[in-house]
């Protein structure tokens, strides 16, 4: 497999420059080339032994598209097609993401490889009846009778919903169940639930600039046999804003991280407790770049420290 990192003389480039000409720009190879010589890394879901591709896609804001917006729908179709072509499968959504569930359901009907999608959504309401109705509506919008993963978002009324999730998991409506959050100030509550309740998945925020999950939640999830999905890996774009005027350092390019996107994602994936990362995007070329973080070697502990220090000091 040929990578930009194998040519030390090639200039380091920013994500913007790499993607300016689409997937063929320096450092971003067509997925067919990648798959011809390598395969996407996978991590095992402890609850089942199923191996999950390490890169997926989030849909917050990016998939909230109204009826009739054919241009954006076409771009999102290419995002999902790239995901599947890239040997990946995880698509994470939620009722709180506007039209995202409906959009995924419509696009899924058009795409070959629908059966390979790993669909994850959430319940985010109070009360047993309201939760059941919200989850029923999610399945209807997604166009399925069952989803791979149902998560209780932000721990809203989690005790009530967890009983429902377990019952519906027994009935085969959900293959896996879990909890999700996106704020550091909730980590202590998340940890308490993780200690006390048997769960299949934890979804949590984590990034190079927000490392708090590494202190307790990631080790705890590993100890409890819980798979981990990471959201907000780019801090809603704040990481790219931080490095906007800087090139990826040559030593990172040489280590197989030719773009800032791959740099940020591989930093996260290098932690062994992380099962999958779900950067949100509406742009196919960004999806292609994100997918490539799932190929090749990952940084070791020394490299991770160097990566963090480099960005923190910019």
C-alpha cells in the first residue's frame, strides 16, 4: 500500500489542502487502493465477540435535511456509500438530530449493502410510554424492525428506559443496549451507571484536547467488558480551527497520518478501550479521509504524547 507517509520528501499538508481536490489529493487515496493492500481495523464487542470497524459516522446536524433538498441528500448518499465501500458500517443517530433518522431511512433504501449497516440510535425522553413510542417511531423512520444498538441518551430517565431496553433486547428488537453522553461534567454519573449496570455499549465524548475519558471511563469500560463509541472527536470543528494555519508535522506524515483528520482520529483509536469513533460529516471527501484513519498502524504511547503536546502548544 502506498501512503504519503512512505515518501518523506512529500510536503506535510493541512486537511483543507488535502481535500481541496477531493479524495485524490495528497495523502488521501481512493478506498479501492487502500482495500487492495489492507483492511480496516476492527475491535471486538465484548458482549458478543462481533468485530466492529473502528470508523463510523455520526449524524448530528449533518443529516438534518428537509424534504426537497436534493443536493444535500445526494451528498449524504455519497457519504453513506463511501462508508460502506470503505469496509465500515456504524451509523449513529438520534431523535434529537432533527430529520436525521428519516434521512438515513430514505437513503438506506437506495443503497446496496444496506444489510451491512450497523444502525445505532437513542431514546431521549421521560416516561416508559413516551420512551416506547419514541423508539417505535425511530424504527419506523429508519425503515427497520430492529436496530443494532439502542442507547439512553444523556441518562435521561435511564432507570425507566433501561428496563424497556432489556425487555426489547430479549425480544430481538435491539441487538445491543447502552448509554450515551457528550459532556465531561456528566462523567461521574456515567461512571456510576457503568459500575452498577451490565451494558453492552458506552458512547462518550473524547478527543486530543478533551482527554478526561482516559482517566476513568475508558479503563472502567474495559474492566466491565463494555464496547466504547467515541463522539465529538473533532470538538465540533474546534480542533481544525486550532490547526487551521499549521501543516501536519512531517513526523506525523511519516507515521501514516498525512491529514489533521487522520491525526486526530488515530490519536483516539490508539487507546485500546475504544471500539469505534463516529465523526459527523456531510461531505463525501471528509468521509473518505476519516475512513483512512482505520487503516495502517496506530501511534504508540510515546507518539500519542508527542501528538497531544504538539497541538496543545500551537
